[in-house]
């Protein structure tokens, strides 16, 4: 019978210790413990073991060097986040500020290049001509001061020998 | 640096990458997480590395923390996972083998004894701790994790079952198994402490 409180049940006793047996099992064990000295002793030993485990782990924890741990963690975080960025984000802690600010800076840079730097800005002003042959391509580009010719070799035909070598 | 935060504030600051908040997090949880890691791995350096990795993970993934559980629960869950899933690097293995020649057991930490306790009790306590580590070493890590979450973390069977993805009945049987092993190993100590009833 499941409800037989005369039977010793060591696993149920382990649950009893943890208050996890449920009402029926707990009641059965209570009645059993009233009459069974062996189980009372088992329970006392289990309680002692729990105490020992907690103390032993606490002792281990007490001897660990947590200053070293903290330093290691913080320096690992710094390695992930470059120093300059850290100061930047420290200075502007909120995205509400940093995003519009970044946009403003970018707009300023664009204006600088477009309006101020324009005379010296050497962007190609025209592509005069281009040819593509079996081995290479040619492109002639004109900037305000110079005319440049750019040659591309067809790398596929050049690379085939390297591929074979490998 | 003696700031104090509510959990919500702390999470918000961590998401902004606030270093002060991060240090506060480390200081607040490192001991607890180390205790769990050590209970499972029984290795000081490894526990150290694991706790460090946990905090780095938190730093990287705080954006993904949905606050459905408490920060503490989340941290402990990451720690247990890290303990159970870690790949032992060859370096660590080498270190362990090296130590196993020098000193087969961890040199035990003396138990905090009340003032005036006699040296014999202290000696017995030391032996008991040694026996405890020895017995725990013989138990599979999964079972050790159950034991640690119960005894050190004080978690319920339901919580342990959920965190370790096992059945509640398995929690009960694994705990029973570990306790039986510990009892067998520490028989002499337990007999001495509990006395002879009946
Ligand atoms: Zn009994």
C-alpha cells in the first residue's frame, strides 16, 4: 500500500528534507518518523550534510580572489570596447543625443567637402573612352587637371596558371 | 562607487554600456556565481574563468535580456549552462593532471568554527570537507549541478527541473543519489556528529 507509514523510504525522506514531498507523502513520513529511529537518524545526517556542503562552498568562496576577478572582467570588457569609444559613449550617454549629433557632424563634413574643398577635389569629371579586349580593359578618365588612363588585366586568364600550380 | 540601483535601473544602465553599473553587477553577483560554478566544477581556476565568461556574455547580450525572470535568475542560469556546456581546454586539463600528481585533493578550507571549539573538531571538519569534495568528484556533473542548485542556491525542485531541462522526478532521484554517495563517503564524520540514537 502506498500509504503504509511503517515502510522506510529513503528517497521520500530526501524529498521530506527539501519540503518537496507533497501533503500526503509528508504526512506519511511524519507518522513514520515518530516510530522509526533509523529514519530520524538518516534525516539528521542529511541535515548535517546540507550544512557541511554550504559551509564548504562558503569557505571556498571566501578564499577566492574577487578583486582579481573583477579586474579581469573589466579589462576584458575594455578590450572589447576601444578606449576612445568608451569615452565618447561616456560623454554622450544617451542615444537621443548621440544620433542627432552624429548626423550633424556628418552633414558638416559633407558640406565641407562639397562647398569648401570643391576647387581641389579630384573626382573624375568625365570618362572619355573605354575598351574591353580578351586580356585587358582600358579606361581613360579626365579630371580638371589631368587625363588618366587605367588598365585592367583580365585576372581570370592570368590566374589560371596559379590555380594549376596549386 | 557605492551606488545602488533598482534592477530596472541597473539593466537600463547596462544596456547603455555604463561601466559603473557593470562593475556594480560584477561586485554584487560574483561571489554567488562563483559558489555555483565551484560546486559544479570543483575547480577554482575553471570557476574563475566561467564567472568571467558569464559577465562578458551579460555585457554582450544584455540587450537580449527580456526581464521575464530576475537578473539574478538569468545570471545563475547562464552560469549553470556555462558549467555544463563548457569545453575543457587542453590547458586546463593539463593543469588538472599536473595538480593530481602534486595533491590529489583540493587543500580543504577550514570550516569557520565558533570561538573556543577544540582542535579535534576543526580537524574533523577539515577531513569532512575533504571527504565531501572526494565524494562529489565521483558523482556525474549533472547530478552535482542538481545538488548545488538545491543546497547552495536553495532552489525548488520545479525551478531546478526547468533550468536543467529535466523532469521533477529526476531532480528528486539525482538528489537522493548524490546524498547517498556523500553519506557513504562521510559515514565516520556523520556518525561522530549525530551520535548514536537508539
Ligand atoms: Zn524508517
